[in-house]
């Protein structure tokens, strides 16, 4: 199984994790309340994606490569 492991500095209820293609199409979305979260990305095609992590306090966006 291919996974993406995410570690958050602080867990706030209903932190939203979204993965987008570089064209802006939403690929998947999950909510978490945990400091450490694992997303199964096995069904996502190999390529480069944007991940957006947001909660009521802030939003973080970064690229990641699915190999």
C-alpha cells in the first residue's frame, strides 16, 4: 500500500486534508482530529499533486510527488 503520512503541530477538530491535481481538480478529501494521519494514495496516479491542510485557524498548502 502506498501512503502519505502527515504530522501536524497541533490537532484541531475537523482539520481538513485535501489533495488536488495541478490542474485544480480535487482528488480526495479527509477530515482528521489527530496529530498524525495516514492517507492511502495507492489509487492516485503517479504524478505531482497539491495538498491543502486547513482548519479554523490557518491553511497550509504544499506539493507532493506520488511515485
